[in-house]
């Protein structure tokens, strides 16, 4: 019994130490979510207005541009997958990878070759373990991205879009990331960045009723304006996706660490009950041995009399 009690106590100490670590990680993630939410709220209006400006330029001119013109028979598409650099975030990275796999299957069923770009060590490790080809990857900034990181990622993607498919370029650019909905909900989404869809949604049409659409004059030309807006548009969209993913990662990690902390607390309670039962059994056994020894001694003394 004594050996079993020591085992229980050792496990309780181990689980208690683990609980302290998970609790600290939960608090750190909770503190970072607020900053990430502010960054998302600050970047979203800029990305939305820039997209609206690009749409206005495209609809106000007849210029064919890689930003807005769809290829009749696209043969190659690029997919940018955003995952995390660190683990302990529940199903955050795996859900994004599953969404990217579904998108890849759909694009291939349409007869398109898929070129994969990855952000985050989890995605790089996943594709590397399965020996899947990756055009380019970036790591080290998923939990706290900056605009410079987004610009670094956007560079090769813009070059691929502007390059002819015969020379290794792509006709479409898609991105898969995790959208931050709330502290409890983070949803993996896939969006096509290029070519930009110019179809207005029902909400936009409803909001635009009764309004006079502006007229634009382009200087020096609409094509030059689109050339200037192309990198800004891609960079802003990737930056917003990185911020959304960072907020989602922190929220997923906080939720995972809270669950781990709660489970550790329940395990400690269970082990404590087992340790108490083992201790009571040990005490009972000692008392029984003392009583048995005393009875034997009393019987021996009575026999000698």
C-alpha cells in the first residue's frame, strides 16, 4: 500500500506542475487576443476600401488586367495556406489544412494544376512528412505578423500571377486561413484573391439603390492605376488574413489550454481520492496488524498462566 500511495503522490505532483504550465499559457493567450482583435479591426476597413477602389477602377474601364480579368481556360492556380508555427492550439492548424485539401481537390477536378505556398511550421511539417511539393514557405511570424511579413509573402505570389503560365505562372490566386468570428468560434475559410470578382453582392446592390455612382478619370491610365493597386491589394488582403489567423490561433490556444487546465484539475481530484483511499487502507491494515499482534500477545500470556 505504501508503494501505491507514493505512486499517486508522484502523479499528483506531475499533474499539478502541468496544470500550472497550461494555466500560464491560457493567460498569455488571453492577453494576446485583445491586441490581435484590435489589429484585425484596424486593418479590415483599409482592406475593404482598397478592394472597393480596385473594383471601381475595374468596372469604370475596359482595360484587361491580371487583377480583374479571368482567363478563359485557366490551367494553374496558386493556393496560399496559413497555419501556425506553434502547437497546443487544438484543431486550429489541422482544420485549415483540411480546408486547403478540399480546395486543392476542387481545383484539380476543374483541370487545374495547383501550386502550394505555406505559412507556418505546422503546414510545412504536414506537407513535408507527406512529401507534397511546396513552391515556397514562410515561418516565424504567425502569432504576431506585421505588414512587412505580408509584403514578403505577397512578392512571389504577385510575380507568379504576372508571369505567363507557360513560364511557370498562375492564372488564379487563392488563400486559405482561419477567420476570427468570436472568442469561441474560428472558422477556416478559402477566398479567391485574383482575379478579383466584380460581381456585386445582394447587400451591395441593396445599399446602392437610389445612389448616384461616381465617375472616374484615370491618370495616366486605368492600366497604370491597376498596376499600382495590384501589390497593395494583395498585400492588404494577406495582411488581414494573417491578423485574422493570429487572433484565431490565440483564441484556439486559450480554449485548448483552459480545457487542459480543467482536465488536469479533475485528474488531480481523482488521484487525490485514490491516494486518500490508499492511505486509509494502509492505516486500516496497520491497525489490523496492531490489533492482531496485541491479541496474539494476550493469548500467549493467557496460555502461559
